C-alpha cells in the first residue's frame, strides 16, 4: 500500500496536537519552544504533502517562507530566553507573571 | 438743516468720554474740562438746531440683511429738537455743579467719563431714527446709570443699588426687545418714519397684535421710567452721588421711558393706552403715599420723581389713540428743570452738612443757605403746581386732559396726588429749611461755592418761566396739531383758568390743602407727629409697603425654588446617575474581566487555541 494524502495529513495533525499539548502543559520555556517548532513543522508537513499530491508548487513555496521565519524566530526567541534566564535565574512560565496586576 | 450738526451734538460727549478714559484718568481738572466742554458744545449745537433746524433725518446704513435694514441715523423733529435742549441744558448745569460737589474725590475722572457716556447715550435715544438704534442707546443708558449709581462702589449699599437698578431695568428691557421684534415681524421694518408712513397708508396692516406690541413697548418704559411694578430700583438708586441723581434719576434717564412712549405713540392703540393710563395713575398715587413717611431728603425727592413720572405716563395714556400726547412731554420738560433744581439743592444741603441726609437732623437752613433755600423753594412751588411756576401749567395740562376725556376717576386721582405732593414737599421744606434746628449739624453749615450755586440759579430760570414759553404748543407740532397763536404773558397765566376751570382750580385747591396741612403738622415740629397719629399705616408707608420684601420673597420662592430643582437634577440625575453610574458600570466590568488575566502564559495560549478552534469550527460549519 502506498501512503496517500490522508496518511500525511493524519501524521501532520497528530504532530500538531502533540506540539500544542507540549505548549500548553510543559513548564520549561525551552521545551515550550521546541513544541512550538513541532507545531510549525506539522504545518510544513501538511503543506508539502498537499503540494506533492496536487502537483502544484504553492505549498512548497509557502514552506520555504515558514522555514525562514522559523529560523529567524529561533534566533530571536532563544536569545530572549537566554536573556530572561540570566536576569531571573529561571525559565519556568509560572515565575513569569509580572504582567499580572 | 446742516446735516453735521446733529452728529456734533451726539458725538461731542462720546469723544469726551473716550478722551477721559484714554488720557485723563489721573487728572481730574483735565477730565472735567473735557466733559464740561463737550456738553457745552452739545448745548450750543442743540440750541442752534432748535432755532434753525427745520427737521430732517441723516442716516447711514448700519445693517443690511434680507428683510431687515437698520440705519444708524439721527432724526431732528420738534420732539427731538426741544428734548435735545432740555437734556443738554440740564446736563450742562449738572456737569458744572459736579465740579464743586465732588471736588477732591479720587474717582472724579471716572465720574466725568461716566457722565459723558451717559450724555452720549441719552442724546442717542433722543435722536434715534429706528427702534433697534434706540434700543442700543437705551441699553447704553442702563450701563452708564449702573456705573454712576455704583460710583462709590466700595460702599455695599451703592454696589447693591447699582445691581438692583440694572437688573430691574433688564426685566423691562426684555419686554421692550420682544416688542421691537414683534413690530418688525408684523410690519417689516424697525424704522420709525417708515412705520408711521406704513400705518398711515394701511391701518389694518397692524391688526390684532397692536395691543400686544404696544404693551411690550410699554414694558421698556415701565423699567426705565420706574413705573409700578418695577418702581423699586429708583429710590435705591439715590445711593449714587447727588448730581447723578439729579441728572439720571430725575431729569433725563427716567424721562426716557416717557419719551419712548411719545416717540412710538402712533403704534399705541386704545386698549394699550388704557393700561398705560392706569399704570401711570397708580404709580403716581403709590409713590406720593410712600413719599409721606420718608426721612431721607433724597428719597423724598426720588418718590416725588416716581410720582411725577406717573403723571407723565398717565398723560400719555389719556391722550387717546391718534391724539396728542404733548401734555406728557410738557410735564417732562418742566419736571426736568425743576426736579434737577431740587436735587441739586438737596445736594447743596447734603454738601453743607457733610453728608447728612436725614431731614430730622436739619432745620433752620433758610438763614444758613439762602441761595439754596430760595431756589429750592422755587423748585418746590413748581413741583406743587403753584402759578406762575412752570409746574402749574404742565400739571394743569394733564388734569385738564383727564377732565376733557371724562376720565373722572383718573382726574380725582391726579388731583389727590397733587395734594399729597404739596404735603410731602412742604413737609420737607418746613422741616429742613424753616423750622427749628434739630441737631448741631446746621450750625456749621455754609453756603456752597459759586460753581454749585450758579447752576442752581440757572435752573431756576426755566423752573419759573418755562410755563410761558408755549412748550406744549411746540410739542403739539410733532403730532400734527395746529398750534394756536402765542399768548401774551398775562393771557398765558390766565389761560388754564379759562380753558379748563375745574382742572385749574381743582389743582390749585389741592396744592393749597397740602400746603396748609403740612404747615399744621410740620411748621414747628421737632419730630414727625404722623407715626403717633396714624400708627401702623405710617410704619407701612415708611417701610415702602414692603415691596422689596415681597419681591425678595417672590424671588426666593420662584427663582431659588427653580434653582433648587435644577441643582437636584444636576446632583442626583446627572452627577450620580449618568456620570457615576457610567463610571461604575465600566469599573464593575473591569473587576469581573480582570480575573481572566492570570498572568500565566499557558492560560493565554490555551485561550488562543480554544479561540482558534471556535473560529475554525464556526467557519467550517457554515
């Protein structure tokens, strides 16, 4: 049996849900960050699969953009997390509630 | 007629007022020179106009709107010609007198600026060609009157009196303004000459609103001429300097109301005139009664002014629609002279006694102040209507008019008031001048300087002689009545007795009764015997029949009640309901919604995801 579009999309959805669960439940900022990357890549997988099965290149072009943005995001985000850690000596989201009244 | 001459009359005092304000506020002598010079120029020009002005109108367009054209013009006709002479003549004497009376007062330049402003405004009323222009000057008169009554503004009584005069006048002026708008909206023009022509051409154009318009215009006169029920401001206005009382509150400003009625006489119809006549008669009686128990020399004269103004208004009302209100203007003219004289005489007394105004602290002034006494006596005789003084002729003209019109109630009222007039005026003369001295003050009194006695003597001339000049025949020309041939002096003196014997003898008898009664009661009195004899009514009269208290209570009940309602609405509906309620609503919403903001990053992420799910679900299920 050759895998069809549905299989790819199911895998993509599973990855997305996995990432979302990680974002919502994990406490460490770095792990949340990695979960976010997982979500992005789940979306990338869906786009590439759709591109492959419809024979159009739009999805692949889109993926290029996503990858580029993700790379930039990682650079900024990791820098922020490191800066935050240096300042607060913690990377746990429960400790980062200064915006609350 | 030289078209520039009326402008000279009008603008000379205005120039003086501006010049004093700009350059001479710290230089009394310069200010007095400006002011006196200006009024003398105006007097000279007025006399020239009186002799040679054949009548006419000069104007330039001031406002030109669709449906409304307002000129700024000057009108010279018999009515304004003589009135100009009266105003500038009396004002000239008073300007001069003030220099002696107020010498050394630090506010003198301000006083002269106010006096010049007043002269300008009053001459504007006299010369105005249309109702709008007249109203502008009317208000200017009100302002300058306010400034002059409140001249000694550091005294609370003077400041209050100024406010009271201004506000009371505003009540009347509001009606006047409505009247002007009504006349304009019905007849389409505020110009007096055009109005008269229009009404003469098509009388029905006026129609049913004539009475309303006439009464509204009369409202203005009620305020300015201090007729009942707006008479309360005039006695209080005596807080101003005495020359101001003489000029504004005796001779000219209060006469403006009567002048207005004569100006717009062609607009008044029979029902309006009936109301006017009775208002005047009632005021004359009321004021004469109130004068009986006043002890302040100026207040007695103030109530006497009210009473005489009542006579004039009565005369206007009695003239009948389309008639000839010359008797009103006649009495206005003679009254201007002798009342100014009386006030200036009172001023000389007050000046001599170092600002003592209570007649029960005077007495025996006849020997100390001979010039003042004899001129004051001439004014008193004129006021009481004793021949051959001018007041006799003008008052007789009014009584004769009442008799002629068969208004016997008003005739009796007028005659009764004449008796009261003689009574209270001779009470004043006997107590202050001839009777025994009642305090130490008169011992040190000295006659006033010539700058004050010369105006007194100058005013005595018209006071005695104005009855022989045919003033009424002059005014009658204004109303298209052919003036009869001029009489000789002797014939003029006897003419009232031949023309309307009942009125002449009745008036004379009334004056005699008043005089004798005053002599019996006050000839040698050291204190007022009336309160003991009359009891409560004397007290009521002394307290001015409680009009001030009544008005105070009325205002407290209506205006302050309304203010309390408005304040309640403001406090409970607007402040509490709308402002606080609105703020409270949003604060409550904020208090509830802030619980959503936990500060936890993952809560936000969950809400974001849930929101995305909801949006997705909603989009896909459509």
